[in-house]
C-alpha cells in the first residue's frame, strides 16, 4: 500500500514539476515576443488632431539638412543630407548597400522622424501635416512588398475603393494586362500569399499596378523593376511619363535610370554626387565607377 501511495505521490510531484517547467519555457519565450511588439506599444499614435490636411498634392518633395539615426546610441545613417524632387521629375537614388537610400524612403513616408532637419511635401513640413493623407497620394513599391492571399483584383486594389476598370488600367500601365487575360479566371484568379505561381517579373508588375491604381502624385520605387525585361521596363516608364507624377527610384541596375532628370549618388549618409546620367559618367566619380562595374 505504501509503495502504491509513493508512486501516486511521485507521479503528482513529477507532473507538477513538468507543468512548472512548461510555464517557465513559455515565460522565457514571451521576452522576444514582447521585444517585437514593444515599438508598437511604446510608439506615438500617428493621428494628430492638429495636423493640417495637405490637400491635393502637386508632387514636390524635399529633404533639407537631415540627420537621422535609428537609435540614439548608434551613429547616424544620414548626416546632414539634402535632396529634392520637383513636380513631374524623375529622380534616382544610387549608392552601395548601407548608404541610406531606404532610410530616405522611410522619412518621405513619415515612418520615421529626422533627428534634425526637415522633410517637406509641397513646401509644407511633414511633421505638421496629416501623414496618412500624404501617403494616400503616394504610390510605393518597397523591396519587401508582398502578394496578399486573394484575387488579382484584391491584390491590385489592396483595400482601396477602386473599380474593375481602374484595376485593368493599372495592370495595363504595369504591363501586366496581357498576363492576366491569359489566366483562366482573369482578374478573379486566386493567388496564395507569396504568389509562388507567379514569376518574379509578374510579382513586381502586380506590385507596380497596386502602386499606380490610385493615380498617385508621387511614385516611390525601391528596386521595384529589377526583374523586368527591357520591353516591360519601357511600358512602365512610358505609363509613368503619361501620368506626369514625380518619380523617386532607388536603383541598383543603373541602365534603368539613364533617362532620370537627376541622380543623387549616396555614400555613408551623404550626397557625394548629383546630376544626370551623362554628366555623372563624364565626371568619372563614384557613379561612373559603379556603372563600369555593371558593364564588366
């Protein structure tokens, strides 16, 4: 009897120990999860009752004397950087990895705030206008833009109140209309998240169509056409020319920015060169060096 009682007691004890161990493991796992959501919990709400409505944008953007660091204990990513893009201009940002190109995009979209300096949209300080209203007039394709689970129309609309005709027009501007027409369900073709059934070029064109469907005043492409062939690249460029919107393009494939009105060459958080393609090639600086490496 005592042996049975011992076994029962031991079983209850071990069960409690294993249960406590499981709780301890879960508590340990909570820390990294909390670290992930901390920026959301501690971040300031974007909505500001006093923020001014920017109205309909013309498409002028400027970054003036901006210093920015992702953490006060880290060295700045941007160091007194200034650049601008006027209404309807095609402006390219070029530089090696870590030069600050994607950080500039985050600042233009109001995702981050400069440590010092100012970001202007149509001459207005972005810090004092409704950033969400500004973003609604921007068309953006980032490197990590993702295909959503749903129809092609759902992916192009992305929650916007647009019609089927709007979606088809955006697909045409992105050079994707022929591909959609060849699909059995057309615009209603269902895509899984990530869209493994689409080629890299088709995914990029789908993201471009999503960016263009609302007829934005400013288009920002972060290496958004790297998988496009020359013909499709020409279709997209021609469509953007007809839209007469401001284009800001981060490019690694320098052949895609030959027709840019202005190219800013970044290095370690500074603008080290600016000019058009021909001027920069003739200057023989960092841009010309990057271009020669790609040709070789």
